[in-house]
């Protein structure tokens, strides 16, 4: 019987329902360490899970923070449009990282991570259709060519929020263990913020690559005064350390 229970647990990953992942819901408590729940198709959430999360945000006046890497690829177009339509059906506003520093009320924070500029631009007509906006955490900006920077500008002009996601997209805890938190700030974090700021983006948040964080890293980044918040991820995975503070 115990073996059967363990097998069932393995098949369902023994995880809490999405609507019970408290770290993914921002209750306007002014916390500076945020977490998003990754809802790419490989994460295994069903629409009913996501819908229950949207209902919780609406009913409790919270913001549900969700991450999609590549609309149309990491999440199917049908699933992505279902998400956008579900937000609108519940009359929830789309909230950006910048707005979470000043506002209040129920909403959904749709987030993209990494450097998939063409994919994000291809998704923009759907965002426009549902009056949606995304917070886009951009990595590798240091190496963007002028044409790529122009695409970031186009995304920003469409109403999306441009934020920092690392210079090299490093697994932070391992790097800090080997090189120290000061080197992590100097090589990975600060240039990622400063280069975007130099191009006119009002950066208020840094998202950890792979969602990997520690308390030491949180405090070091926030103590620079360059951002108001950091963002991790709720779902533990192999190679991901301390995914979300309790």
C-alpha cells in the first residue's frame, strides 16, 4: 500500500494546488521578495488550476504573478489566449512590477523572462486584443545589437514593463558560493540594471535567472538601492535553490 501511495505521489508530484501557492499571490503587504508561478506547459498545470488561481486573486484582492517564457512555444497559443481571456472574464487588470510598488487591488502580473524578443512581439497582438500588458525581464541586454534594442523599445512602447534579469543569466547561489556575493552584484546584477536604465527604462525589479535565490542575495541586491524588489519562482526544481521565502 505504501508503495502505491509513493507511486501516486510521484505521478502527481505531490505539490499543492496552484491556488494554495501563497508565494505567487501578492497581497499588497509591501514585501520586496516576490515569487511567480511558472505556467509553461511543461510545468504541468491544467486550466482548472490556473482558473482557481485567478479566482483566488479576484476574491481576495491579491495579484497572481505568473511566468510564461515563450507564448506559442513554451505555452501553446490556445493556452495563452485562454489565460488572457480568463483574466478579462474576471475583470482583473493586468498589473506590472512597477505598479506593484504603488498600487492596490486584485490583478494578474503576466511576466516573460529571458531574451525571446521576436516571440514576444509575435504575442503582442493577443495582448492588445485583451488589453494585457507584461513585465518583461530581459537578460543578455549587454550584447544586444541596435536592432534587438529597437525591439525592446517596441515592446515597451506597447505598454509592457521592461525589467532586469541578469547580464550572463547565471545560477546565482553556485556563483556566489564560488566567487562571493560582491562579484555576483558586480558581474551579473548591477550591469543588467544600469544598462537598461541608461537606455531610459525605469528599472524597479530584478528577476533571478532560474528563480534561484538566497536570503543573502536578496539583501545584497536590495541594499544597492537600484531596485525595489527581486523576483524568484515558487516551484522547486532540480538546481533551483530556495525558490521562494516562507
